[in-house]
C-alpha cells in the first residue's frame, strides 16, 4: 500500500492530477492517499518528482514496534507472571494466525496470476 512521506511531499499536486481513481488529495499542503479508494496501480510512485510516495516495506520496523507496544500495553492488565505468559502465548497465536492468513492469501494470489 503506498503512503506519502510528509517530510518529502511538497504538495505539488501532480499525484492528485494523475491518480486514475481520485484516491489522492492535498490536505494541509501534503498529499494524502485514501486507502479505501486506492487501486494500487503505482501511478503515484511513477509521477512524484520528490519520490514522496513510499512503499509499505519501509514501515515494517515501525509496525513491529507498534505490535510490541500494543502487547506491552495489554500486559499492564495482568498481575501475575503466569497471566502475563498466557497473554504472550495468545499474542503469539494471534500473529501466527495473521502470518498464515498472509501466506495463504499470497498463494491464492499466485493462482490468480497463473489464470491471467
């Protein structure tokens, strides 16, 4: 999913003009992508003169830290080490399920690609 680096965007509006589905707008002098409207065509990546349209992979470390912070916040609701270990096990199960979902989705996407 593309996203806009606020530090790099100069608000020129080229991406807004070129987006084929109108998923980008300028808000407070910075481009913003509406994730629900975005069709992931890649046009915004190609036309941005400032290279401000970024890729999801750049946010992986940030997303990992957010998951860890979320888990640490949940730990505050448990008093004993046993309860806390139980939460960690449940969180591991949660993220394992998310990984399985992603892996199976990728497999099915590959089969769709083969059909094309």
